[in-house]
């Protein structure tokens, strides 16, 4: 079936995509709060703990683009269904882990599954709803992401503190099972653009190896082998770009970046925004528990401020982007995010909780104002046949940005703490590493304001 949608129950479809977009970030953010518990059980260093998060992000980043390309011709709903099945299985694998290596492997499998989910969910929504509804539907799905992020610190803290960190994965597996049942029994429609062209396996291989080397190498800097891997990754991405521009059926339509400047700058802005904000939960989870001495559930109650504001703002900024220039909204959001990060850069051991919460609220408002309008810009800038790829691309920017964010945090922690576990003797070093991370993120957001404004100028010229 093509992009027609006969007998489609749009309410069920919306519920399925929103639930999936709720659960995936819920899992990621909840695990961040549970990291100290995981570290205690497996005796993991701060850098090792960062890989519980980064392994998930790396895998999803690597598989997003190939899955997006495949879903456009094979079927977006098929990809969405089978990815959810794998996600449920991988969650159980994590729950039964008996070593840090097994847990990280399970997180890699979760990341692969998330790649298929992220690559298709937004494309399915755009395919199913009318053009005048797309901003609103995007806003609702982005809101679901932030509601998941909002509940994650509290639920993660309560579950990890009461039943242990493994309960996070058991509950997630059970919830995903309901999504799978709903898809099989209630959603019969498929979206695909049949293609008889041969799949670009060589390009896919170059892309996956290069991105993996780049992300893994960067997160382990300044080790000599990490420098080599980072340079190899950058070289591989350059080779991949040149190869894809010449390929008749590329896995990644690089021409979209060179010929569609609005698409290019909107995606760059998305990367910058996530790179500048994602690791905040990671570093502040450690700060609140190790420096402030809070329990996981108490830290969760503080961290909930940022995502709950995100959810509220995203719910109306998406709808607003159907009426106002989404690039203006995105630029304003990026500026507000920079202000929130600047406030966080002044935090010390003695900072009052009210100040921390206020800064997180400002950051959450900016993020919510940016994300839905920016996604609307990306998805509106391409033809229907590229919706799966566009969805995968903006999701790749999101996960790559998250990965970059975590890599910056891990690099800073590694430079100041090495492989040591965080303890009372090195809290000053941890605080310094955290401040450098936040200042770096603030500068990134400032750059993001200008990339968003460039996107607006290009859209106006058209």
C-alpha cells in the first residue's frame, strides 16, 4: 500500500506512536537516575557508567539512517512493529544482566531497536494525518517524549530505590508488549514507496563503521588510540559523503543537505540543541546524589523540573508552528536554552535547590519551544517519498547530539577524575569537570541560535 490511509483508526495510531515515544526516553532518563545503584552492584567507574547510556545512543544513531531508508520501501509500520518486539526482548536481556558487560550489550540491542522506532514514528504520523494537522501531531508526539522524560527521574528513582534498577527494564518490557498487541490487532494500514533498486550495502557499512569509530573515539579522548579512532571516523564520514553523492540509490540522500538548505540547517540546529542539553540529566544526577547526598528518588524530584516544562511547552509550540514561522520559534527556544545553561554554570556545592530548579525550568522552556517547531521545519522541507529518511535524519541528529553530549561529559569527567569512582576526596574535581561541561553546552546553544536564524532566512527567501 502507498500513502493512502483507508479505514485507518487514527486515534489508535496516535496512541501507539505517542506511547512508544513516551517509553523510549522514559527508559533512557530513568536509567540515568539509577546509575549509582548500577555502579555499586558492578563496581563501575564514572566513565564506565556513562557507557550504560552511551551504548544505547551509539547503536540507535548507527542504525537510524539504514532503517529509515529500508522502511520507506519495505514498510514503515513493519519496521515500527519489529523494532518494538526487539526492544521488549532487549529490555528483558538488560533486566537479567549479571555483569556490566552484559548490561551494556543489552543496551546496545535496545539502541538498535530504538533506531527502527525513531526512524519511523514521525514519518508514520506525517503520513497518516492531513497537512494542516501535522504541526499539532508532531507537538503531541514530542510532548509524549517530554512527559516520559518528566516522569523518568521520579519513577526511576522510586523503582531503583524500592525494587532495584532491574525493575526499570522489567516494567518497560511489559509496557512495550501492549504497543505490540495494539499494532497487530488495531493498526492494519501500511505506508511504503515500492522500490526495486538494490540496497546500498557498501554505503551502509561505511556509514556504520565510521560513525561508530567517531563516537567511540571521541568519548575516550585524550587517549592516543582514541585520537586515532576519532580521526578515522571523521575520514570515514568524508568518504561516505563522497560515495553517497555518486551512488544512484544511496542509503542516505546527501543531496538533501546540499540542495535543501532549510533541511540542512534545521537538522544542524537539532544536533546542536540535543548536544547542548542531553547530558545535563547525567551530570546533575551524579551531582545531586554524590555532592548533595540525595537519594535517587529525591534527585528525581529535582530533575523532573526540566522535562515537565518541556512537555507543557512542546504541547502548544508544535500547534503554534502551523500558524507562525517555526524557525522564529526555534531560534527563540535556543536562546532561552542558552540562558538556562548559563544559570546552571554558576552552581556550586552550596547552591540552594530553588536556584537549581529555576535554572532547569528555564532550560526546559527553551527546549520545548525549540523542538516541535524545528521538527516541523525538517519534515515539511521534503517530499513524501523521503519522509522515512527525513524522520530518520532528524532522529539521527537527536541521538548523535545526545551521544556527543554524553561524550563531552565523559571526556571532561575522565580528564579530571580518570577511572576513579566519585567519592568525597574528588568532589572538587568533579565539580570543575561539570562546570566545564555546562559552559561548553552554553556556547553550543549560542551557535545554535545563529543556525536557526539562517534556516529562517532561507525559508523566507523561498
